C-alpha cells in the first residue's frame, strides 16, 4: 500500500517550519516507531510528544511556492500498515 499523501498550496517564507500532527490512534509501538514523513521528497525526523502528538522540523527551502506534498508512511515487519493509524489533524506553521 502506498504512503498517505497530503497535497496543499503554499507561498512559504524562507524560514524553518514545523509540521504538527494529532493522532487518534496508532495501534502498536512498532508502527509508531516506524512512522516516516517526507516533505516534497525530503525526509525529516518525526518527534513524538505525549497525547499522541507528533512534530517534524521542516528546514528552510524544503517548501516550495505552489503545490507541496507531505507523505506519511509506516512499515511493520516489512508490510506497510497505514490502516492501523488515524490522523486527526495536521498543521504546518512557521517554527517558533
């Protein structure tokens, strides 16, 4: 199964951004630990906080004017298992 993709339009500034997600459920620790995120094909580290919240730093220049793509993927025992996760919301904002 392919990675989940979110396409969105943006006119970014040339500064760092943060991608924040709130998850309704992640079935297992193995899925959570294997979760990967890419912005326009560039991988970035996914950091986990309490209460099923995640964030990922987006470096300057990774976002482009026009259509951007966020890809989320999890691999468990060599099999993609995106059905075992539910993302409640995602937010992209300039870094603090």
